[in-house]
């Protein structure tokens, strides 16, 4: 269980780095690598959120990333019991 918790923490950290790099250095190789890692999970999450909350389509902020952080935190909490 500690290994899974550790992996979730690493994913949270990498996701945070991706968010920062996405806005600071969008054309960087590291950003592209992180995009390939996270976008397959973020895209369906983003689509589900837009389907459930169509008003999010007009917002400049990517709520899928916030939802991903929440999901990772919940998984980490659940697995820590």
C-alpha cells in the first residue's frame, strides 16, 4: 500500500509540474512528455465535465486538472486507511 501511495504522490507532483510547464514553457520537451502522460486521462475527464456542466466551455480555466488532483487525493486517502 505504501508503494501505491508513493506512486500517487509522484503523479500529483508530476501533474503539478505539467500544469506549470504548460503555461510557462508549452513547447518544451518535458512538457510534451508530461502531456503524453496526462492527456489520455484528462481528455475523457474534460469531456465528461463539459457534458455535465456545459457552462465550463466558456471558462478559460481547465477544471479537469483540478478534478484530477481531487481524484488523486481521494485515492491516496482511501488507500491510506
